[in-house]
C-alpha cells in the first residue's frame, strides 16, 4: 500500500465512519459475544506475503464492528464516556497523517506551543485563575502518577531520585475510598506502598472533610511518619462523590502538605459556572487533572493536568541528555519532562478543533442537557415498583438497585444482554448497585429515557407491566 492507495482507502474509510455513526442506534451497544470469539476468527500466524487491501477491508468489516462494545453509541451509559466528536475525529486523522513524536519542542514546535495555549484555553473555560500551567497526558492515571511522584520527591527533598526509597522515612498519602483506583496504582508504582495510602473516613455525603483529614495527618506525624500528599476527589467514578475541597485544601496548606485533585470526569462540567460550587476551593490545589476525552468530545486520549509549580514536576520527571537538547534553547518547554513517557502524541490539535467547532456555549448546552435528562430519568426510575435509588444524581450520575444483590445483578445482566442500552455496576456500602451515567456526545433525551423503558421491560420478564 502506498500513499496513492491511501488516498482512495482513506475516503472509503471516511464513508464507512459516517455510515457507522449513522447506524449506531440500530446496533446493540455491547457485542453479544463470548470470550475468544474474535480471536477464533483470526489466523494463528502472520502472513508471509502481502495481502490485497480489499481482503483486509472485507475481514475488518466481517470481524471487527460486530465484536466491539460501541463507546460512541448514544445509549452508552456505562463507566464514563470516551467521547469522540466529529471535529476531534478529523483532527486525529490529520495527526495520524503527520505521525509526529512531540517529545521535545524542536521535534514538533506546533504541537508543543499549541499544547501550551490549549491548556490556557481550558484553564479559562473551567474558571481556574491565572498562574496555572499544565500539560496533556494520555490519561488521568499517568497525570496522577506524575503528581504522586512529584509529591514523593518534595517530601524527600528530591533524594529519592538518586538514592531510592530504601532507608527513606515512611511517607503517607491521604485520599478517601471514593477516589479512583488509579490513585492506589500510583501509590504502588511510586514505591510508597498500599498500606501508606490512608483512606480517610467520609461523611454522610461520601466526602472527605477537613477535620477528618487533619486527624489523620496529626496521627501520622505523632507516629513519626511523614505526610507527603493529599489526593482529593471531585466527582468519583463510583457514585460521583466530591470531597470538601476548600476545607481539605485549607487543612493541607496549614499542615504543609501538597494537594492533587482528581476531577477526571466532573472537571469538564466546570465549563458551566453553575456547577463550580461542587469544587469550590480547587484554586488552592497544587495539581488538578480533568479529562476532556470524557465529556468535552476530545477523543481518548486527552487528559489535562494543571500545575501551579511545573518546576517541581519537571525536577522530578525531567531528564535532558545531549540527544534531547535544543541548541541555544536552554529554557524552552519540552513536555516529555513534565510526564512519564518520553514519546508524546500531538493531542492538542483535537482539543483546538473541538473548542473551536462547538464553542464553549455549545459544549455547555450538551453538559447541561445531560444533567437535566439524568435527573428526569432518576425520577422515572424511582417510580418503578421494586426499584430503590441508592445514590442521588451528582451531575449526571446516579445509582439504583432492587431488594437484594442477586436480583440486582440478574437485572443488570438482562439489561446488557438485551442490547438497547449499556450500564455498569458499583458497590455502595457493600451493596451491589447499577450505575447510570449520561454523557454520550450525541445522545438525545429519548435515548436517555429508553433506560427507564428497558429497566421496566426487564424487571419482570414474564409479566406485563403498564408503560409509564
């Protein structure tokens, strides 16, 4: 295949993509397959010679779409979305064509400088004050790992980079049980150890409070351990919990402990000023992460980390051997020094396209619609016989359950086997609950209300229940 072949095949692929998105509502959201079904359709060994593109294309159409869970489906209400707005898809086509590696400024000047500007655009969009800088990671997992490594080194006065953790004091980090498992993963990878991640008790709203945080820090100091970092939750994955950000930041500040805020999902909603009270006080954090690929349409991967002091993170993660220097440009920004990977994709282009193609007001309208529709759906679900709301909506996320775990699990299985919608589960105080999260870029009100219809249809498969 050469570039002239690419010209015609790329047009064919664009036509396929348009047809794919145009027919998503006709497809089950989740592939009705068993593990191994796709692998069984693939040869066990690679071909020795080139195969015709027509054959490859036919196999793609035969095997792949029917074996996918369709994340862009308008009735995908599971996990959080990984949205891909059409403008973002177009930008990614251009990035794929250039196939650059933006590891340092001179290898991709436009990628580096656009990333700097896009971080500032997004900072303004979510209402953060001037003085924050930042970078675009692949995911919040790497952003949080970068923050944890930086907090570790600050606590060790940067000795850990050379000397390792052997003989170092016991470092303690603080988070609630509502924070994402990526926090636990970062603590493990950073050599802190799971037992040194203190899960601070939460209040009746599932929020970490300043008083509880202070008690944990004081207890650890008294025991001779070193409080090294606080990780706050702003829209937890399980039920959308928010810590009491302002109170916790104030306590951390008074105790001299840096703060990272995980707002991977909910941070995007802060482009709507009316939701910013949920993370009031966030401007006191040292590091904040939010994922435009979840709710703003800039497709995966696109995770923005805001930093008050990039120097600390660069000191932790940065290495500049001779082959990565730019002659005469000692102070230039090289974003690989802000992140764990050396190689970097040109992620800023899709953010630029999306923010321009839809505008902040267009994106706000989508998010506001999702929140309103989720509340309406919540009310409808709550009215169904035998259904109990477990957690009330936080933005566009709520949970419900039946009388016991077995019945709830069986209902979720029926829902996902049915194919009209896709939901996932969580546990709330040990109870199995079904999550509903509205956030698909192209969903409509009728898509959201289909959740109630589907749940009602499947509550008692052998009985006829009047429609609401």
